[in-house]
C-alpha cells in the first residue's frame, strides 16, 4: 500500500457516511422510477446514467493536477475482481426480485441484512482480512440492530415455515451476493494499486458500471416489452438517480481502497438509519420499543467500528 493511501486512511469514515447519504437519495429517486419503469429498468438507470458522472470525475483527476498521475496497471487479477463484483451485484438484485415474488418477502428482507457478517466471512477467506475482536463485536451488534428494525410481522416471525421457505433462501442468497460483490470491489482496489484512493475508486466505478450497463442493458432491451426506450423518456428523475448513484459508488469504491470491506460496509449500515428516519418523518410515526432498541444497537455498532478503524 502506498504512503498516500496510509496517510488518508482515516478519511474512510466521512467518505463512507457520504456514500450512505448519497445512496439514500438515490434509493428515493429509484423507488419512484421503479413505479414508472419496473425494477430492472430502474436498476439499469443507476448504472447507465451514472456512467457519464463517473467518467467526468475520472477525467478531472487527470486534468486538474499540475502533474497528472500515471495510468494504473490493469492486471488480469484486477479485471477479475471487478468483474466478480459487478456480476454479483446484479445477481443480488435478481435474488431480491425473486424474493419479492414470494409470499414471505419480509423474512427475505430480514435475512438479506446478514450481508455484513457474510462480508466479514468472505473477506477473511478470500482477502485474508481478519476482523479484530472489537470490529467483530461492532458487526454483530449493528446486525442485531438492523434485524430488529426489519423483523417481519409477528405471524411470520413465529412461523418456522416462513424461515425455511424459498423466500428465506432468496434472502440469504441476496445477502451473500451483495457480500461477494463488496469483496470483489475491495479485491480490485487492492490489485489496482493506484496512486490515490480517488483514482482507485473512479476506475473501479467506471469499469464496473460499464460492464453492468452492457449486461443489464442488453437484458432489458431484449427481455422487456418496450426495451430501454422508457428509460430515456424519464430522463429527469433518471439523472438524479444516476448522479447520486455515481456519487455513492465513487465514495464506496474510494473507501474500499482505504479500509477493509467489512468495516466499510458496517459503517455503511448508517444508510438504514437515514432511510428509517426519513420514512418515519414523512409518515409522522413514532418508534416502538423494538425499533428504538434496534436504532440504539446500530448506532453503538457504528461507533465501535469507527473506534477500531480510525
């Protein structure tokens, strides 16, 4: 790891917080697009409309400095890691779509929240990044907190059939696919060895979203009745979703170049807090005891992960 990377490692905390905030805005815009276009076209918007913003950001990183940085070395390992991340990120979306068609979708959503613990597991196996005892405690505490916030209705909670259903399997697969995607992006950041984490993040987003735009764009074009035409008609809200999606992705990938995937994704769970506060504010609803406990545990886990990672 270069000296510049080491000297900037503390920045992963505000960068991750920004990524979670930008992703909350993107999700809000994408939710509106999903109602207009459908789930897969709305997912494509995230990648396709985000590409120009990622390209401009990368160009500025080379144009603005008085001494432009050298081009990084694009090895087969780097392309393999990024491809792994890009493919599994799309696969996670597909698993979530399959879960949405099932009866016990709430159970699937709950089990998908185990992503953080799976990131820690896959990170230890494939990247040999073993979490410290404090980091592991933070992950477990934050995961319990988010589970309390996303528990299914009481009837499903007490139903063994729901927990062993196809929907539950899809939820676990969804979490695993998101976890593997994160490991792929972190592995790519380590393999690229760019001069700065900003360059690592920008190249990672550009390569990954190009692959995702091609693959998902071809699927939407040939498998949906109207193809990709509706995406361009909804260009205003798509620009918002794309720009915020690019901003979030650039921040995520930059953070992956600075800190372990498990630590970044654990702190990134603050997105759940942001989303929950926004939704509660809009609905003018109060928190129940389980939700308050879940929120408190999440905040405690996020504070602990910051203490071990800075």
